[in-house]
C-alpha cells in the first residue's frame, strides 16, 4: 500500500488525456519546458550576481555625501494652431 501500481498510472494518464485533449498536452508540455528554462537561467543569474558582489563591510572612512542632482532643462513646445483644445492621441 502507499505506492501507485502501473494500472493506477494508466488510469491517471487516460483521465488527463480525456480532460485536456491530446492536442493541448504537447503545447502545455512545451510551455512548461520554456518556463523551466527561463526559471533556471534567472536562478543562475541571481547566483552569479551574489558571487560577484563583494561582501558588505563597514567602511573605514565616513561616507561621502551624495552628489547633487543635475538640473534638467525643460522646453516649452508651442502649438501652431490657435485655440486648439482637443487632445489627440500620439
């Protein structure tokens, strides 16, 4: 008891095929494989980032103040049409 017999697996496979259909099962397996590949690559990337980061240590010198932000110049765009108040999509 406790383990599935081969005929249990057969019944389970038939139920899955009947529920989802034979056409949708390969598509589902393909998308599951793509998702697993993406997940693996993201995990590897996170692990490599953690290895490349130096360990956090307290600095021997006091922290330097943050650099002052650079001001941004804004430009006003003049409309060529007079009295036009209707908004148009971009």
